[in-house]
């Protein structure tokens, strides 16, 4: 440490302090009321606060404090100074003209150079920086981020509406006898539409997750069943049907308490990635085994692999290990973010392993086990192959303001033998009831004029129709919506773009059971 100071050094120091852009304030060490007195301020202090040197000397730093200066921070400051500690904090201060600014503030004890043991504090030196702009920018960024999330949610939601009739139209055409090239084109359109729906659903999910709007509908399920159905679903969409997917599952049920749809989504995302990021001629190995009071799902591919520094990073939002130009397959880089969030919401964990580029990857998902019997769900009994002629006796009223959507459902249900009428708003739905006498209603929720909830209420108020089963058609599937639909007496709901086969079998099963009672 330099002990002997020459005049030149002092000149240097003075110039530095006077030219600094941070406000520098030196006070004495008087801690009892009214507090330390200011004995020096540099020109930057005047620029920041509006107080001149002469107006400040002899005053206490309280001249800068006001309504929104944090009391808690001042208490901590007092404590730090009393115990000869350095203080650092951020709060609001006030300029001479009363305007507010955010200050980042560091106070350091100053000892005499000869006081090597630092026994007696001679002064306190405070360095203050106006960070108002920085904080404002940060707040603007946060606001922009919030707006982006809202925009993504709206975008995804809006994209779902036009997708619904497109998907229904393709499903309908698929059922017709058409020449080979048309069927091939349809198959391609079907694959691409599914791909868009998948992306839109991911977008919607990720925006819901970031806004904390996902709720799990947990039930006792068999993890094996979900894995099997994901693999079946994937196989049916594979362009190359010879693609080898090896599965090894335990013989005993793998009972977990989970939201079946979400577990499907988790497994589906991982299977999809393994297929996407490895060559078509290479297999995928899937296994499930008991592990630490839970079940460990493992999926291994022999594809492009992942560099070690990316193994954690890929689970972050919009993170993709290769740059976009290298990627043959589209994606938004949010699939794994959703997987991670969903797994964690189930009390589980997910991680990846890879020995590096072109060495393949293994993804693991561990979910906690339950030990009760599984009875409610598990395998889906698939007795719903509808024979079209049976349905002729059932009348369905479809209410949807999107005319294409309603018409497409009508065409499809009619091809399945149902007797169908459409209304394009709530009022006209109310007026056709007595005339058409439906056995069930498919009701869009978001409609101008009377929305689906209001129309449902008005229908139920009529004693003749109070038990009419009304199924909601909705773009929203969050817990709040489902809860509200249930409370308002809807018989069930279908998420848009709805799967028409699913609607058909649900309506058929529901109406047949009702007849049995
Ligand atoms: P997307 O596939 O849409 O890009 P994901 O969130 O599903 O988004 O994956 C993020 C990134 O992780 C991918 O872009 C890819 O770089 C990497 N990745 C995911 N799965 C695999 C895999 N099985 N093999 C190699 N890389 C993978």
C-alpha cells in the first residue's frame, strides 16, 4: 500500500473524483441523530440531484430521501455503518426539484492510512449511481415479455379456429372413395395439418405454462398404456412404416397418479424428437422400469447426439442445439421446455445424456409410483366402432358461429348416420329447439351475441330442455374452463380442433347409455 503521497498524486486523485460520472459523497461518522454530515460532494452529485456543493455541505444525506425511500433499506444501512460494514443497496431518492430517481448506492468506511488495523472509521464515502433508465428498460423488457406471452396465447388460440374445419374436411374426404393420387395428397395434407396443430398446441401450452395457467387432472393411470398408445400413434403417422421402435415394458402395471393427456404429451414429445433427430434407418429403443419408488422411462436414439454443454440448455425455452439452417425438421424449441415443466408438475424429473455429436442421445423421465390398484382408466375399451345406421335415430344440434366449422361437423356426423341441424348463434339455437328436438347439442363457447355459457343457461331454464345434454366445443382447455363447464352443467367438452371420430364415438356411447337407463 502506498503510504507517502506526493502533490502530483493528490492532483491526480482530485481530478479523478471531480471528473467521475458517479456521484461521490463523503460524510463524517456521526451516526446518532440527525446522522452523518456531508463534507464533500463531487460535481456529478450536483448533476444527479440538482443540489450545489454549497447547498449540500453540512447537511445530512436525508435531503435526498422521501416518500418511497425504503425504510427497511435505511435500517439496514444504519446497522451496516454501526458495525463498520460496507453497505450496498438500491432505492428511490429525490432530486432538489422533487423528481424521483432510482439510486444504486454503495457506502464504504474510510480509515486513516496509518490505521492499518482499521480501528477508527474517519469518514464514509458513498458512491451513488442513477439507475432509473436501466430499471425502466428492464421493466419495459418484462412488459414486452408479458405482451409476447399474451400475443402467443392469442395467436395460438386464433390459429386453432380455422384449423378445425380444415381438419374436419380432411377427415371427411379421407372417408370417401377417391383416386389414388387424391388419397396420397390427402394423406400429405393430413400429416401437415397435424404438424401445424401440434405446433399450435405447443405454443398454447408454453404460454399457459409461463403464465402458470396449467392445471393437472390427475387420476390413477398405467404408465405402460400411455407409452403404448404414443408409440401406436407415432407409428401410424410415420412416413416410413418400417422404422424400428423397440419397446420393453414391465409385466406388472406401472401405476402412477398423473394427468393422462399430459403424460401422453411428455412421452410423445420425446419419441417425436428421437425420430426427428436420427436417421430413418436407425432404431429407437424405449423402456420402462421400476426405479426409486417410481418408474424410469428411457428413450434412446442413435442420431445426431447432443454436445455436453447443451444437455441442460435444451430444456430452456426456444433453445435448439443446432442452428436453424441445419435443421431439416421444423420445430420451435419449446417441446422440451413443456416436457420439463409437465414432468416437474408431476413431481418427477427429466434429464438427457449423450456422448456428443453423432453419438445418439438418451432421455430419461422419472415419475413417482403409486401403490393403489388402477381401475378407472388404463386401457381404453374401444367398442366405439360406430355403425352408421345405428345413429340415425339421434338428432344433434351444432351451434357454432364459424359457419365452415359447423357445416363440416354436420357433414361428418351425417356421414356417420346422425341427423344434424346447425345454428350459427345462440339466439337461433334457442329458436330451433322445439322444432328440431335434438337429443344432444354441440355448442361452441366463444360466440358473438350470446356465448355458449349463456345459451346453455337459457336452454336449461326451459323445463322441457333442462336435461338436454350439451357438449361444449372450445379452444380453451385449461383447468378453469373445464371446472366452469362442469359447474354449468355441460355434459362434456371437446377441444378444438375437435377430432370428429372422437365426437362421433362419444355422442354414440353417451346417447346409447342414456337410453339404457
Ligand atoms: P425442437 O425439436 O422444436 O427444436 P425441443 O424443445 O423439442 O424443440 O428440443 C430442443 C432442442 O434439443 C432441439 O432443437 C435439438 O437441438 C435438441 N434435441 C432434442 N431431442 C434430441 C434428440 N433426441 N437428439 C438430439 N438432439 C435433440
